[in-house]
């Protein structure tokens, strides 16, 4: 007998639910996140000293997290050029962050459009959207403060995201949200305590880490719920769309124009980054917490898993 495409993601609709245990109450999760938001939210415009000049001799991103770190090209670069590359890569990552935040805000609005407007779940989503508005403005100010240009994603990736925002299912939206949040979060957790890094950059990453922890919790709980309840076709579509998003993310993570900006040969730099075992380890370490979770809830299966492997983010 042919499989029912409308059947839940696992046979009988119970295998995944049994493996993961009972789901947390959606309203209770949202209430706790709202309480945390009331205690630990920041206004970057007043929290950070935007009038302070950049500090001489300090990095804009930890050197170990700069894409060329440890490559033959890196070893030939003088320290000043390495620091300059960190400045441009910080601007590139902040630009990528703004792109993701804008996508996320639109996906969240779609998610709550037909949900009860007085629910804690919707109130928290609106709270998160307000957080993301502040984060986007904060990243833009950080780019301007550092004096590097903004680095938008390619036109192709920009338009692929336009399609994603239009057709993404709910579990697909939350899976892509986590992809955009968790790898950057890993790097920022290494950045804000690092005294080699510019004080303003450390302040920006600290605020983002604290507030994004709530966003990750919200997305994880909702994605877990969706993957236990959605039809089989939607679960498979989520696996494929998440795998494709991982491939796009791995390519778009650092705009190759940063290499030209600091006087390097772009093709040589890109080739060395792709061949770098250190860079691969950094990206896989950043993705590990997420890939462990996606594997646990049934997202990393079949063709979707193969796409994750081809992205270089899954060991």
C-alpha cells in the first residue's frame, strides 16, 4: 500500500514523539521567555559607547575565527593586514546578520498571523521581533563605527531568500532560523570575553548572545513540536529546504569581496579557505550543537543529510 503523504512524519505519528518524550507546553515556554526578556533586554543605543574611537592594536574578530587563519596566505600576511581583514570580516558577518534578522522577522510574522493574538506564544514572537529590530540597527551601527563597508549577500542568495520567505513551511522556517542563529552565536560566545577584540565589538556580541539564547529556545521548542506533528511531506520538505539553506549559508558566510578590500587575490584566498582544515573545524564546531539537535528530531535524514555534508557544516 502506498504511503499516505498526509501521514505524520514517523510511522503511526508516534515514533519520534516517543523518542523525544512529552513536548513542553507552548504557553509555559513563552511565559518563561517573556519573563527572561523583561529581566535581560538591552537598548544598544544607550548600553554601548558609540562615541568611543576604535582602539589601536585590537582585532575586530578573534584571529582564530578569521577565515584565512592558519593558511599559507595568512602566514605571509603582516599583522596589520590580518587585523584589517578581521575588520572587514566583522563587517561582512554583521551584514549577513542583518540579512538573516530581516528574513527571520518576516518568517515570525507569518508564523503568528493566524494564531491567537492574546496568547503568550504570540506576545513572545512580537517581543523577539522587537529584539531583532534592535539587533539589526546595532549591527549596522557597528559596521559604520568600524569604517568598513557593508557586504550584502549575492543577488542570487538575496532572491533565493525571497522565495524562502514566501513558500517556507513552519518547520522549515524554524530550521532555517536556527541555522542562521546558532553558528554565529558560537562565534560570538568566543568573541565577547576576548580582550584582544575591540571593546565595542565585544559589547555588541555580548548583547546578541544574551538575547539570542531566548530566540534559540523558542525556535527549538517550536521546531521540535512541528516535526512531531507535521505531515510526512512537510517533514521531508523541511529536510530538503534546511539542507539547501546549509549549503547557501556555508557559501555566503563570508563575502569574498573582503579579500579584495585588504589587497589580497580573491581567487587565491577563497581557494585557501576552502582547503583549510582549521576553517572546516571551526565551522563544524559552530554547527555541532545544531546538527546534534536536528539529528535528534529527525531533520538530518536522507537527501537533506547529504546536502548538509556537502555544505561542509556536518562532520
